[in-house]
């Protein structure tokens, strides 16, 4: 699959939702084409889930930036409030939600991790929020 096309398509598909929620959304790639072994639908779902998470928890402002690096990394960055340090390891667990009464099932990030693991990759998180 072409990771650039997968990520670009995910951004295009969800852009109307992001814009309607008050976000700017952008896509950038270090390369025009980047082929890797994998499932395009599964990888698109992982990227979409990350973008949807940014929309759901980004407080309706700022930019959601999706990028593909030449090394095969796909990053989704937002300007939301961040995730407290004590929750950062837990957000990839099934059914875990930082805010228990928030909408959603708590499966989005867990599914991302499972898809990435199935593709031999790893999920990394960076949050400026410490507590």
C-alpha cells in the first residue's frame, strides 16, 4: 500500500467533519509515494481514528496536522489540551477513557494500537500536558 495515499485519503474523508467542528486540517508528506506491506483499509482506519480523537478532544480549535515521513511514520498532531501523564500509558487500553463520561466507547486508540501492532509498527504519543 502507499502510505501517502492512505493518509491523504483519510484526511480528505474526515476533513469536512474537522472543519465543521472548528478545526483547520492539513496534510504534508516528505515524499510523493511510500509503499509498504499492509492493509490499506486497516491503516486508513487507524489514521482516521487518530484524527477523530483529535476532533473529539481538541476543544474545537486549532489545527490538526497529519504528516507522512520518509521513514514510514504517520503522525497526527493537534493543539488540544493534551493527556495528563498518568493517563498516557492507559489510553491505548480497550474501553479506557480519560474522561469517564465522555462520548465514545474507549476503543478508538486501542484499535489504532492493534492495527499498528499487526503491521509490525509502534504507536508513540507525545503530550505537553503533565497533569
